[in-house]
C-alpha cells in the first residue's frame, strides 16, 4: 500500500531546501490566482503560512474538532 504521508522534517531543517520548496509552491500556486490559502491542521501547517505570506494572501487554518478542547 502506498502512503501519501511523508516525513517533512528534512525540508524544515534545511533552510536552503525549504526556500526551494517554498519557491516552487509559490510559482505553481500563483498561476491559480487564489484569494487565500488554507489547510487542515497537520503537517502542511508548517509550510502553508509561508506560501500565503509570499503570495500576499490570507492564510486560513482549519482545526480538527476536539484537538484543543
């Protein structure tokens, strides 16, 4: 079985690689002409706010029910 979940810590701890990932995401996403970015609280939470900042659009976080209650 193929898992789509991967450990992203190598991306986060290598600032140069993190910058490359951010640039590629930003280039791909800016073509979509979006109004905001969003993510369900998970691994993407570590990358998506930076993408939103680079695109100068709002970031919306959706929390999983019961996580902080």
